[in-house]
C-alpha cells in the first residue's frame, strides 16, 4: 500500500496540526469505515479525500467525486443511484449512477451539507443497506464503496436545527478529520510560500528569491479566508506582477495590506495594554524605548540614510 509520503499530490505542511492530520490519515486509510472531513474552503478537503483513496485497500478501484451542492434537487437521486429507461421524461436509456460507478472504490460526497433533506433519507438508506435502487427500478443492486464526505458547514449544528438528519450525520461521522485553516498554522507560511514561489518561478521563467521582511509581515497577518487556494492564487499573482527579484509590499493585493496593517495595529495595542496590566510602569522609559526602537528600524530600513530615516519617522 502507498504511504502518505508517496501520494501523488502531497499534503504540504510541517506544523503540528498538519502532522496530526497526516498521522490520522495514515491510521484510518486502511480501513473501510466512513470518514467525514470538515474544514474551511481551500484547506485541502478534496486533497485529503484523494490521499485516503490512494492509501486505501481499494486504491486500484475508481475514485468518484460528486459535489452535492452543484446538482439540482430534481436530478440528484438519478445522478447518485441511476435510473431505469422511461422512469421520467428524458430517461431514454437505463443509466447507472455514481454509486455504481464508484463500486469497488471510493465515493467522495463533497459539500454533503448541501444535500436536500429528501435525499438525505435515501442516502442513509443506501449506506445502511450497502445497496441502491435505480430510480424507477424494483430491484436493488449491492454496492461496495468506501464513503468519504466533506463539508465546510457545522453539521452538528445543522442537525440540531433540523436541516441535516442526525442519523445520517452519525452514520457519516464514524471518523472525523479536520483540515486546519491556514491562519492557525502560520508556522507553515515560509515552507508553503517557498514551494509556490518555486512553482511559479518555474512556470513563468522568473527567479524571485522571496519576500521583503515587511511583505512577509503582511502575509503572516492576513486572515486567509480562502486558505491554501487563496495563498496559491496570491503567489501566482505576485510572481506575475513583481518587477524586482524580491516581493515588495506594494505588489501584494492592496486589500490584504490594509487588513494586515489593521491587524498589526490591534496587536500593537494589545502589547502595550499587557505592559500596563503587568504593574506600575515607567512611562518615560517606555516612550524612550519606543523612540529608540523606531529610530533603529528606520535606519535599518533606509540602509543608514539619516535624512530618509527622519522622513520615514515624520521628524
Ligand atoms: N495542505 C495542502 N498542501 C498542498 N496543497 C494544498 C493543501 N491544502 C490545499 N491545497 C491546495 O489548495 C487547493 C484547494 O484544495 P481543496 O480543493 O482540496 O480544498 P477544499 O477544502 O476542498 O476547498 P472547498 O471547500 O473550497 O472545495 C488545491 O489546489 C489543493 O491542492
Ligand atoms: Mg472541495
């Protein structure tokens, strides 16, 4: 069997949360239990599903991915279970569904939280019986598939609210894997940017060496709502736009820079506040330290150009 270090598209990251995820994947890939993957958009849920398949005993079988949110409600039953000729207008031939297509392999039910309630009952039935019935058919067909489902919704909450069946939730959630958001693993930023930089340098015949310290600062403060997908897009964009051999702050998307400055401002406020909480302070001493700090920074930034440093400091 294939190990996690041999999969086609590696799961990148060295942070604790990614290492823990990879360990879990290794532990559960060999079994045929249902797996639920939860995580924000762009955190690699599909990547993990593919890894689970490649590392499983059914790796030589098909891997079929279906986006439950992208199929109209009226078609989804026939998509998943197939239909018999003449069972509805437009059903001109007998057609197998995705369950049958995935027989002997893995069926990846992406965005499972979008599945309409009426379909959730039928899916639960199929999982319990390990068999499906094509739309319009009388007989059932035995199916042997490994089910991996994914969602960026809180299904536990949805099941309490009644928009997702609790019994289906428990059926899918035999093993739960969580893909961590990028902002919770900023320790991986250096590694990830290096890998994407190499990829886009190669693709665009460039030789950009890295980020200026302040540009990296912005990258580290950004919230990355689109996670790795967003990071990859930003990297492609900056490699295209950067004219020097180092990525400058001004090459980053402006909205990212603005947001990062705000976040940095807030964290500065917190630092100052915690100083205050720690007890009686010497205000003059602290102010002098701040002055000295920014003077040194400005001199470093301007490579010891005193005039330029004064200008930067607004003196
Ligand atoms: N840990 C990772 N290592 C390498 N690439 C990653 C990682 N996580 C995500 N990616 C890449 O980011 C992109 C998005 O990943 P993927 O489609 O698996 O995310 P997702 O969680 O399914 O997102 P969505 O909920 O939006 O469908 C892909 O190009 C994928 O290869
Ligand atoms: Mg996805």
